[in-house]
C-alpha cells in the first residue's frame, strides 16, 4: 500500500488525486509543522527537507518531489490515461508543462507565501513577495496562453499537468481575480474538478468551491 505524507491543500493534493483516480490502495498521513516551524520527526525521517508530498511506495522506497511522483504514478497506472506514452508525440509537451508548473509557478508561489524564507534581510520579505507576485503573474500568463481555448493543456484529453495546474490555481492570493483574468483557466479548472475521483480529493482536502 502507498503511504502519502501530506497536508490539506498542499502539493500532496495532486498525488492524492492520481492515487484516487488509479483506484489503488493508499493512505494519507497528515503532517503539520509546529507553530515554531519545526518539521515533525515522522516527516524528517522520510524527507530530510521536511517537505510534502513524500510517498512511500509499496516496496518501501521513498519518493519526494510532487512532479516526479506524479509522472511516476501516471506511468505506473496507464489505465487511467493521464499521461501520453513515451512514444506519443504529445509526451514532450506533457513533460514540459509538468516541469514548468513545478519549477516555476510552484516555487514562485512559495516565495509569495513565505517570503521571509528567501532572504536573510529581516526587512527583505516585502521585496521578495512583491517580486514573486510579479513573476508569478507572468508565469501564469505563459501557461494560460499555451492552454488557449483547448479543454486541456494537451487538447481534448486531461493529463496530470491539468490536475497540477488546477491545484496551483487555488494557491493564488486572489483566486476569483485570477479566474476573471484567465477565464480559460477557470474552464479548465472546472473540467478537472468535475472528475469524480478528483472531486472526492478536493472535498477531502477542504479545497474551496470556486464554482460559485
């Protein structure tokens, strides 16, 4: 059985959504930081950086990094059809956009929410946050432009990148304003979260219903 270490609404959501869609047995172990920011020992044992998600595979192997886990699981369970096969011409675009989301928007979002982690200047947090918000707006513009009027980033078929993007969309500081600016992202988000297994994970993580 898989054991997923995560927090509600965190980067573990995309991994949980893939596991739920695959219908494979798994359990979620919630790990919260202490008020002083200390990492729980049970998480530090599986990921020394103290980051979620972390996934213990059925054979005991540990995986970290949300994009890597997502790519691995989608390939492990081809029946759920959330990733183009290696020989598929769409594979390159699929990998491009997953890694783009993970290395750009995900990381920029962290700088926006936790700016003090990214500077040793006690007064530098405001500048870090401001720069992150400007950068993130541009990163989303690039992704929204690539999505265009397609239902999903690769076209007619949903893939892991769409679930990843839907999760990250909820991390915007002003989600309604984000969706108003990018109505195509809103349409994609609604399609992704209408999937029964994904809707179940969204509800379990108490993700706000942005459809109203």
